[in-house]
């Protein structure tokens, strides 16, 4: 999937914490999110409910990804 690009704007405090820890923990759900249609706004509560569902967490891929910066 060479052209796949996903982004998610986050608060500055999240970026700072990621750099301080040197990594972020990424969870990739293996099942579709019914409310997560492209272009549809979802609330924080809806995201929390989906991401915190034990069935979603149990079937998801879990990855610890190193954080770095590109200086140039």
C-alpha cells in the first residue's frame, strides 16, 4: 500500500509526550467502525467507546512505533 496516508491532528501535549517517551502505541482495529465513515465527524465519546470495546481491542493489531523528527 505505497500510497496509503493517514493523519490525525493531535494536541501539542500529545506530540510533546510522544517525543519525551520516544514512541507511540498504535492500535489498528481489524473490524470496521460503523460511525467512522469518511467525512463524518465523530465525537470523542464515540471514538472512546469504539476503541475501548474489549472485542475491538482483542482482535486489533497492537504496535509500539518509534518517534523521530526529520531535520532539514
